[in-house]
């Protein structure tokens, strides 16, 4: 993970939580490239100018999809996405697509501060080479296609 970026996203009501969480975890985040959507990225840049934060578009304006593209390109190690579970979001379909891509590509996804704490404190965060090997998305997808083909043939 040290060579791969971290994606950070927060809904409006959880942006202060993410800014505070980053402050508590600066030691884990130093030297990492962090992609962050819209206002979240600007808030993080203002609060922590020492971090390497690259802002993307706002989530509803395509930022969530930009993060999804970075996942598909193999450039993201993990996603920290503090969601507001109590407020409907106008771009819920984009959020669902992002979660789907993180799942498909086996990208760790933290949707709350507790899970984010577990993520950055894991030995795999700084030493991904120690993590158990997982089949690539292509290998898993190929197996799915083969099972489907076999079912249709019978």
C-alpha cells in the first residue's frame, strides 16, 4: 500500500469527522498520496498542508466516479468513505457503484471511523506484502464466467 494512494470521501455532515480523523492519524498518512473528493479535499488541504492531497471533483459532480476509475486502474490501496447514513444523497447510484468497484477489486473500504482505525492500524497497511494473496479480479471473474457457461451447457 505505501506506493498506492488512499481515497478519502465524506458526506457533508461527516466532513468534520474525517478532518478530525485525519488529524488523529497523521503518522499513518504522512508520505501517502491522498485523493479526496471536492470540498473534502479542500478542507483536508487547509487543515493539513503537509499532506499530499490531490482533490478531485465533488462527489455529485463525478468525484465518486473518479475514485472508481482510480480503483479500476489499480491506483488505490484503500478507501475511507465516511457516509452519512441519516441523509438521502442525490448521487446514491454513484456511491453504490463505488462500493461495488471496491468490492470487485478487493479494495479495503472503511465507511466509519472505527473501521478506518482498524484499517490504518493493520500490519498490512504499511506492509501489504504480508497480506494473504487474493485472486485477482480477472481470475475471480473468469471463474464466474466458466461456472455460468457450464450451467448453460447442461
